[in-house]
C-alpha cells in the first residue's frame, strides 16, 4: 500500500460481500482508492449493467464500484483482498485469482471459522499477508445484485500484523472495523455463537426468534456451546460461562424471523458450510477425546434430511 492508487478487491458479492463492498464503493468512487467487486455469472452481469442494489435500515441505494470482474488479468495485482465467500469455496477461488495476489497483498478473511489461515495456506503457502477477521451481521441476497442487510451491528474485528493506515482507510470507507491483538479469542467467541446456532436452526428448521422461545432447544444450544467451550480450551482459548450467556443473548439482537446462512443454504438446496460449522467441531473434539452428545444428536438430525450437502 505504498503507491498512490490502492486497489481493494471484494471477493464474492453475496450477503457479506455486498454489505462490506457497498459503503466502500460509494465512498471511494472517483478516488485513488479503487474498489473492485470480484464475482461471476448473473451477479457480475447484473451489477455491471444496473449496479449493486444495497438495502439497509429502510434505505435502498444503487452503487457502482470501479470494476466488476471475474477476469484475473483485468483485475490485476491487488493491495487488499477481502474474502467474503463461503468457506467451502475459498481454496478454489483463491486458486483462480492467484495471479491477483502478491507477497504484499493483505488478505482479510471474514469466514465463520477459527482456522482461516490454515485453510488459505493450503492454496497460498507463501503469497499474501493473512489478516484473520470476523463480522457480526445478518445480510442476505434477495436476488443476484440485490443485497439486504436484515440485522446485526455489522461490526468487524481483524487481527494479525497491525496496519493502522489500512484500518483508517476502511473505517473512512464506512466500515465499523476494529483491530485486536488477539484475534483468536474473538474468532472463537463468534464461533461459539455461529456454529451451534447454525446447526440447531438447520436441524429443527426454526428462526432465531422461534429458537429463543423454545426452552428445550435453548437447553440443547447451551450444551452445544459448552462442547465448543471444551474444544476451545484445548486450543488455549478460554471461553467463559459469561461468554456463553452473551452468545445466547445475541439471538435477541436479530429480527425474530432471522435464519442462519447454513439453514438458508439447506432450504435453497445449495452447497453448505456444514463441514466447517458442524463436522469440524465433532471431528476435532474426537481428537481431544471430548464427548459431543448434543452436537452429534443435532448432526444426526441434519444428516437425516434428504437434501444434506
């Protein structure tokens, strides 16, 4: 980021990519900071022609970034790459856009995992400076090129090597982003919420509000969180009982009808992140000989669904 022109690529213009990309593209239009939406198919064609429709808090805007492309040669070398795509597609997509990443490209991850760096290094063993992060938001695709922010604060946390100039740039661009020295603690705290909530809402086909109203399901959810708490401790991360209560309370911050992205993917018969949100917990708990009766019960219920992917 030493040149006059800074190129920021948003990889994947779905719910999260649209939420992150929209304010940046709006703020930095016709400036030396270039915002590039990296997407393909109908999403790319729609945004190229009609712009990105972004709806949040009752306001709807149409936004045009500096470039919408799926062509690595056209995109060129990026200074910053923000990965907002689903975890299962990260390696394939990074392989596709490897030529856009240099040793100095800052890669910001916003996946719902606790091992993003490990996932990325399978494809990029040396390229890029990885900055692991997470975002608290509920944002969905109404249709290709139309993103609706439905809830959640939109707060972003990032770790890794501190880069104040980048944080200032993204903050000025409209993102609520904070650097924290110990991002692992934050990642596990979010995972404590995201993984079990995704699993249980999918298994029982309930919204966040319905989950809150069901004492039995909330009991199962709490015990799933305790199982993750045990796994976190094996990774030298201390998740307290207060963290569990905070995670449960977080459900109240979303609209009653909110659904997890895992649940929506199952409903729409799309590929899902079950491998990262359910299987990862069970498999790694087994390695550490941690019993997971609640997670396994929920997993069995998901597996019994005919449309499991």
